[in-house]
């Protein structure tokens, strides 16, 4: 009969602690994917009997993913975030489950159901409604808000993206290419993200005013999720000199593209367009849209890691985590070189 292999022996062979070996072999949180695979490989090499741990049923901790019915329908934006977060949570032994609620408020039934929820942690998808945040404050459980619509108290963790900085850089990209008369099209106050994107463009145009930068604004009330204003946009394009349209997201950019084409104008020859988010809509149109990529899978991964770390240690290392976005150059912006080639 083979000699029984212990966790102490595995720990010695892998040069790690016994506690780390235990967490890796039982698929609990607090171990990186690479380290988990390394430890399991060492255990296999030593002849460890995995059957004795498979029979131990460890009750999984539950993490509640709070998402509004409207946000849930925006699959092209939220699906990569949710998928990655679920993968990370599940792999670390935390079971994710949904709580779908109303768009602007909680019904009485939803309030009652949420107060009874016994999850060990919570993730809020954008809609950090007042009732929800008040109840989460009472629960005193690890909570992460992803891309918050409203201001978030430092009592909670939040994950945001470089909305201001990325919009600034995108506007600078337009100006550097001689596209100095910029129209900002979209919602400016609907959410913190939209406000930051708008502010970035405003500041960039202000900083380069001496180089001819000029800003026109078409602010859309997005409270009912309107993503187009063809008549208002067309009127501006007919009466003002506009070189480029900077949009608060890809949905507004797609609607702007249609309006421009309906006027008999060409993109990017006559007017350039930049979106934001890099959702599927941005590359299903012609020309494909230049846009700003939001690292959505990274947002989901980091949200899960923050939750797991806080569950494990009882404290949060961050109250706010800001992830960098990047400009994705496609076909909807006319660069100086292209103009020179045609002239």
C-alpha cells in the first residue's frame, strides 16, 4: 500500500504554506489561478489522494449581483463584465446569484425580498439607487459598485474607468488631425460616467482654444434611454461648421452616423465620429467606428477579486479603483495623412 501523502509534504515540495495548499486543493478563495494549478500539479506528482477532499462538501459563500431590469437588457455592454465576474467568483468558491430590481426604484416586494437576502457580499451594477445603498449600509457586507450612476460613499468599494482622461485624449486626437470644430452629442448628466466624459472634452477644447478648438453641445435627456435626436442633430449639422462628432457612447455614435448619412454627408470625409465603450455596435456599422475601449472583462475580474479579498481579510485595500481605457482607431475619423493624399 502506498504511503499517505499529507498536505505538509505537498507544502514542502511546493515551498508554500500548508494553509495555502489547503485552500488550493479545496478550491477556496485567496489563491491565484497559476498557484492553484502549480500546487495541484505537485500534489499529483506526489500521489496525493484527491478523493478524500472531493467528498467534503463545503458550503459555498453567496455573492449577490444586483442589476436593474433595464441594465440587464444591455447585454453588449454588461455581458462581458458579468461573465468574467461569475467565472472568478465561482472558481474561488463564491457562488454568484442575481437580484433583478426595478429601474428607478424598488417595489415593496423587492424591498422585502432584498432585506431578507443573506448573501455574504454584494456587487451593484451601475444603478446604486438610494434605497439599495441605504440597505447595503445596514447589512455591512463587502460591496462593490461597478460604473456607478450616482456618487458612491467611501463606505463602499467602486470600480470606474478613465472617462475624463480618455475623452480628453480622444478630443485631442481630433484636434491634432485638424478637426477642431467638435460637436459633443449625448447625455451630459445622466450618470457620473457621462458627466466625466463630457467634462474631459470640454477641458480639452478649452486648453486648445488658441489653436482653433471650438465646442458645440447637443445635450440629450437620457433618463428614458433615448439614444438619438435626428432632427436636432441634423439642424446643427446644417447650420454650423462641424468637423467631428464626439459621442458619450457607441449607441449615440451609431445614431449620429445614420443622421449624417441621411443628410447626404460622408463619414469620415465630411464629418468624423468617435464613440465610447467599444461595444458590438461600434463595428457592425459602416464605416466601423473609432471608439474608446472600456476594459469590461477586467472590471468584472477586479470586482470579483475585491469581493474575495475583503471576505478573506475583513478589510478593503481600496475604496475606488479606476481602470484605464484606450482609443481604438478604426474608420470613422479622418486623419491628416488621409486628407493630404486626396488633395
